[in-house]
């Protein structure tokens, strides 16, 4: 008799937890939205697309478009350029390795600040 009561109690607890978990999963968004905004600090900054199969742009990569000081862009992902020594680029008065990925290409992170 005690075993049946215990089994019924466990079934109720597990069933209730499963219902709560499915309700919470249904309420959660399916994909995370990128809402991180960055303001352009450079006077005129090129958005560059990496050449070929390269994962990271370089200062010699083709320019897709330009951003101007004060423009706000959305970026949640960054690309790190690896070099033997020294910075990968020198833009907006500073050297750096990090490129922010924005719509259309990549922008040097030294030319952006959090908006």
C-alpha cells in the first residue's frame, strides 16, 4: 500500500514538473535576438568583406560600404585576426586585432564604441 502511494506521489511530481518545463520552454523565445548597438567613432569607416575563404577581413579586403561618425550598427559577433607580431590593423588612431561583424561585412572594433 505504501509503495502504491509513493509511486502515485512520484508520478504527480514528475508529471507536474514536466508540465512546468514544457510551459517554460514554450514561453522562451526560439532564437536570441541581437540587440547590441555600437556607435561609429571614426570619421569615415569602411565595412570590408573578407576575400576568398578568409574568416577575418584585412585592411586590404574589398570595401562594401562606408559608415560615418555617429552611425549606429548592430553587432553581437566579433572576429579575431591573428598575426605573428603587432596589430592586425591600424585604424581610427589605434591598432587592434578585433573586427566587429556587422551587416554587409566587418568593421575594425577600434572605430566603434558601445551605444
